[in-house]
């Protein structure tokens, strides 16, 4: 099983290609859960970089929701 978090407004990654890969793997029987994060940019879940510089698209609410989805995904499989 796999979970993929896809920030919908990511301008660093090719969203179409990411979804194409996920859908191809799902079509081949892969167990993939996709979490689409509306309006989120590439670094929405990371407040600062390695040097302490703030990421402009950081969104603490969306970050928390996404991390909670990831934790739930693992709890469902390992509890």
C-alpha cells in the first residue's frame, strides 16, 4: 500500500505526470491512496528550509491535515 500527498497548486512538480503515474499503478492493481490538497503549493507542509528561511506557501492547517491523513493511513495498516 502507498499514500501520495499531492499539493494541487504545486508549480515545482508536474501534477499531470504525478497523477498519470498514480493512475497507471492503480490500474495495474496497486493499492494507492491519493490525498489531494486543494490550493497547496510545493512546500505547504514545511515551515522553513534547512537554513531557517520561511517557505511562503507553508500552510500549517493543511500541513496538519495532511500529516493526520498519513498517520491514519499507517494506523489502519499497523494497529
